[in-house]
C-alpha cells in the first residue's frame, strides 16, 4: 500500500494516523504508546538552509584545525579529527579507525551535503533531483553520525589528561561543539516536512 505524506506511521508501534496541522509549540502524540509523532516546525526552510550552510563551514573548521593540544616540559603536540583517525589505523585496531572515520567524518559530511542539496532547492520551491533517494539516505545516515559521542569522548580525555599534562582545547573542538548542535537541530524531524511541503513536485 502506498501512503500519502499526509499519513504518519508511529516509529515505535506502527500505528497509522492522518496528519493534522500543528500550531506553534504543539506536538502530536501516539494514542497507543505515547510516542511523539510530530512537532510543529520551529524553523522555516530558509532558516534550515542557512543553518546547513553554517554547518558546512563549521565542518571544514572542525576538520582543518586541531581539536586538542597537549604540552609537557616544552614539548607539545596537537591533533585534528583526521589525524586521530590516522593514529587509530596503525596496529591491530585498523577496523576501529574505519568505523571512527565513518561515524565522525564521512557520515556527517554526507548529511551536510544532502541537507544543503535538498534545502537549496526547497528554498526556491523545487524538489531536488533525486529527492526521494536523498531523503531516504538522509534518514539512514542519522544513526551513523556520532559527532556527539566523539565530542563526549574528547571532553572525557581532556578531563583525564588535565591532571598530568597541559591540555588546551583547539579551534576544531569549538567548531565541533557547534556543529554537533546544528546537526541535531537540522536533521531531526523538521527536515521531514519537505515530504509534505513539496508533495507533487518529486
């Protein structure tokens, strides 16, 4: 059975509901399991597109600049996200390096590219070429993007190393922090509104 975008399926219990317009601050909940089905959009398409462009800039900063710098008795070292993945690639844990690269570099990069692609066209009232495939890919990428886990790990490392070494957060860490927040804001349920907004154009 083909469902119109005006229908909503609960992700937790598969109950089916017809979509209704929501006012600002309102949410729709499943009457069967209580899960949140939809929230009123907090951002316009133009705002989401602007945030996506900002996320792209922050992604470049997060990968180009060191996330952490350590020093001891005149010796210092610093590392970017990519250098940390390269360090893991040596030895017997190269598989961990591949997973790390996928979750903190490749998946977020693809998310940002797809968001900019989709929202760029939506900003002028058009569906992007390959709209359906891009939207589905974006949904599948969400569990693989783990910037928040990476950020938490870096903060734990800073706290533990601070007692033994001089530890300084780098520009990359601040960019990573802001990027994590933006990715969560943009790629949540708000992006799904495009199915409804662009219905009949894809």
